C-alpha cells in the first residue's frame, strides 16, 4: 500500500446491522475505508467490478448467491482478489468449501475487532490467514472421503425429510439408486442410519434446514 492510501474494503452481508457495524469499525480505523456495502453475493460480484476493492468481507450465507459462490465468481474474473469469509457458522464443510474456492481467510463473526482488522491487513498483503481452530477443523475435513455432487443432492433431500421414493422422483433416479447413494453416504460419514447422517451433515455445515 502506497503512503497515504487506505485499504479499500467491500462489505457483503445480508444483515443491515452487521453491515453497518463493520462499516463503522472500518471507518474509524486508520488506513482503512469501506467503499461499498451489499446484501447478497450477486451484488457483491457486480460491485467488485465497479469498485475493485483491496479486500472483500464476505458473509457465507446470503440470498441469490452465497459467499462461496460469489468468491468463486469473483476469483474466476479477478484471480488476485483478496476475500475474507466472515460467518456465524463454523462447520468444517463450510471452511473447506470457502478456502477451496479461493478465500484468503475464514473468520467467525464473534471474532474480536482487533482480530478482524488484523486479518484485513494480513490478507491485504497477499497472505492467507488461518486461525489455529480453523486449521484444526480443516485438517480433520481433509482426512475424510469427499461426497459426490449426487450424494450431496441426496443428503440435502434427506435433511428435508424426504423418503427414498420422493428423493428418486425429485432427482429422476430409481429408488434402488437412491439406496445405493445413501449407503455410500453412511459409509463416508461413518454413521449407521439416516438420522445420524443428517445430524453429522448439519453439524459440519454440509446441509441446512433453511
């Protein structure tokens, strides 16, 4: 950063109070400024092109396009973009997806102001910033088998309480194929039944009930 030039931050969060709080915190920090605020991932991609910020604070869960999708979209167009995922969720699947998409850091929203500001400065230099807790969760995640996209589809429908027949109808596959996928899901998640699979998936952030 050249002398006298502030770190320009774009804030993406669907909660107005959170956006305002982050913007005020950055406003009163020497050497930083909030250049824009958006409420969803699609707007974030659009305003990134317009403002070309130095750092993006990106909420994980947003309407229209979530934080991981928006991160991937921005980086596909601007590979040098520096993005921090900021969220209330600490599921290891969310961490894995976010960092795999190219985010430079992953912080929980209960992080202290000093930790957040320090992370912005570190990421602005081009470095990644992974806390010890996030690193531990990510290491655990890398040791486990990856679910296929079809298995994820089946798991999401399981979490919504769908029967095998309903899942088959929605995905246009046979009931036997559904059972095949479920058996693989149970094995990969190291659980014995559907209920346990959904509980583990919710805990890890692989599915949501929303």
